């Protein structure tokens, strides 16, 4: 067994997540009262660093999307099937220790995709986005390589909305009757006169199809009717 120190118990702030790196695996070390837990340091959702999160009650909370994990077990209180891997840890002579071989074996079984020397390094989003963010990977590629791989304008498309929710040609209804006669230009005169009751004895003629009158508060008066 190879013991390795990840933090000092006395100087580790209570209920404040701390970052550690062992065998190329990111870890988060959390002390609460006299207890200590060492977990895999990445949120199961989008791989955000859990050391950038915070403690709320009995849970370790991801600082990006509020995913929660119990301090004692790593089990999500919200969704029990989600479990943040926990590694054996103990305090010896004031040092918080872990077993390097255990973490290395876990890292071998779960290869880490983070290149700490590349763009974004520890903070790279390796999930390539979700349905609501389908172009996260494309945006990051622009940040790394610019437009040299896609041309001057880059890829032109809608971002941030699932393609299934975008309108397509099937949603557009074209009424051919409206295309039969081309519309007039905006500076051409247009007749707006409207005749209401053209066959009546006294038809109502309006210069424009807009008529404003007082409310009758009941029935129309006799002069208005005739």
C-alpha cells in the first residue's frame, strides 16, 4: 500500500471543499467536524470540479448546476442512483492520507479525458454539451483553433435550441391567393373607403374602415336605427 498525503487536517477549513490530485485523478477533500471524506473530484453531470462547489447541510454541492452528493457516502440525495466515487482516507499524525494504489486502479478503469496543459485544462467540458446545448463542443473548438478549420464565417447555424424545436419548411403555410396579385409599393395611393349597408336607404360611408362612437348603455336610439 502506498500512502499519500492530500491535505493537512488542522489547516483544512471545515465544510470547505479542497482540491487534490493523485495518480492523475482529480479529488475533492471535505472535512466536516471531525470527519473527512475524499471523493472523485468531478461532478457526474458535466465534469465540473467539485472543489469549486460548496457544502450545504449534509451535502456536497456542485457549483455549476447544483448537483448534490452526501458528505458521508457520495450518494445523491436527489437521485440515489447517482454516486460520486469515494476513496478510503484516514488521518495520521495530522495528515489526511489516501491509498494511491486504489486511486490509480480506479483511474486506470476510468481514463480521465483532461489535458491539464491544453486550452481550459482542468476546466474543460468533456461532455460535448446536452440536447439544450448541442454546440458547446463546436464553440470550444473555435476558442482553441479559431476559424481556420471552418472558413471565414465559421459554421452558420442556430445555437442553444434543440433542432427538433426549430421551425422548418413544413411549418410554413403559403396561401397562393395572396401571391396572385403583387402588392403595391408603399408610396402608391390606396383606396380605403368602406360602405356599410350599400343597399340601405342611408348607407354609412367611411373614408377608412374605422368608426369610433360612444357607448349606448343599452339599445340604440331611434335616430341611429333609421
